C-alpha cells in the first residue's frame, strides 16, 4: 500500500507559509496606519513565530495515521524529516522568540 503524502506536504508548507503571509500583512497594515508601537510589534511577531509550532502540533494530533504510515514506508527519510520539522524548526522559532524579547543593552 502506497501512502499519498501530498496532504502532509501541504499541511507542513501551510504551517510555515501562512504565518509569513500574516506577518507581512500585519507589517504592511502597521506601516499604512502609521502606528509605531514596539511592544505590539513584538507581540505580533511572537504570535506569528509560534503559529507554525501550534499548527504542526494540531496536524500531528489530527493526522497521526498519515504520519505513522509515512514512517512505516520509509523510516530513515521520515525520521530525518520529522527531526528537522518537528524538533529543529520549532527550537529555532523558540530561540527567535526568546531573542525578540531579550532586553536590549
């Protein structure tokens, strides 16, 4: 049995592309209305940076059978992909959030 991973690929791509588009729209809106609120900008950036982590978590919870069947078909490739998508990317996003909120000296 061959697993169709196109839905999984679309979900992962959407988890990272939608927050980028939302952040760009928010920045454009902020520039259009002329507001300069540094704390609000950081809150918006934090929300957009954490959105992929929440989306990936929801996707794994809802589509666990697809994730499992992909792993059964090719464990090495799936483990490598899951490692980068599920561990490295969220850790990088969390680091960016922490860096964003670090006090400036």
